[in-house]
C-alpha cells in the first residue's frame, strides 16, 4: 500500500513518519511504503510520476501552501482515486471537504491505535479494489482493466467501447450476447449502473449530472437527454448517500 502524507509542520511530519514506520514493520505482508511531503505541488508531481498513491493523508490547513482540501480537489481533478484522510484540529472544514469525498478525518495529534485501525481498514479496501478487474477481448489481444479505470462502457454497433479515465478507449470484439449480460460482472459492483439499454456508467467518476448530460471528473462529458439524466441523478444521489453512510 503506497501512502503519501503532506504536512508543512516538520514535527507533525516526523511523528507521523514514525507511526507509519511502526505500522509497516508490524504489517510486513501489507507491503507498505510511504513518502512525506511539505508542499502540495510535490504531492501532485509524485502522483503523476508513479500513477497515484493508494492513500493520501493531508493536513487540512497548510500554512504556507494551498489547503489540504484544495490539494484533494486537484488530486481528484487529475484522476487520482486514492483514499484521502484529512488531519485536522477542528471540524469546521467538514462541509467544505465533502466535495473531495474524503474517506475519513483524524484529529491531531494522531494516536497510534486509531491510526493503525484506520490503516488496516483502508488496506482491506485497497486490496479488494486491486482484484476488481474486467477481462476485455479485443481484435488484437485480451487485456484486463481495473474497475477504477473505467468511466463508462457503451454499445456501438455490435461491440462494446470502454472509455477509460486517462482518455484511452478500448473496443471489444463483436458482442455475441446482450449488452446487459455482457456487463453482468460489473453490475455486481455498486459503482456501476445501466444507463438506458446500451451504456454502463461508473458513478464513482461522475462529477455532476446536468439537465441533459453527465460530466465526469476528468472533464469528459456525455450527452444523454433529460429523461436519462433524471434517472441517473437519482442513482448517483443514492450511491453517494450509501458511500457516506458506510463511512
């Protein structure tokens, strides 16, 4: 599990690094790595370079930089889906941070027991997500795509076109069953819902649902029409309500 933490207070960074070192030592099977950052730009650069971290622990108030909330938003806008945990000495920022969809908050100073419990929980989720992949047969070969990488899948003529987070598209071989049957495995995951008879959408990546279109967090826009957008808005609201309630 790859962890990034950002705090402009040297003492706080040192204390958290000691706790993470202890956690990594006591959980060798978790393959924990961690990197400390003082500035938000360094977090963004490192995330772009390695493809993102599994967990971001961000101080919500960075005195000499943008806020932890702003950093979380920039990570999301860049397509990084790692869990975000905010460190704070006050709960006054809770409403502002909701748009970032953080996994959790921790009050400073961070305690060993609550941190280890939270890391164990996140590790289990990250491990499960890593095993969530779909096998796609294309004309050239077969490849696996992680559920988190998929924005939406669309039936085009007799093939399925998969639109990925990074902008790439993958086209399947000719479909020999119905679209909904082909999407059956994905539909067992709450993130995915059918949109009409020929599209499947990953609700986790939807930023907003407008009058006649979906806007994804990477800037991709898909026009659906008003009726489908009304139906999708209800699904999207239900999905995020369940996510927040689960946490």
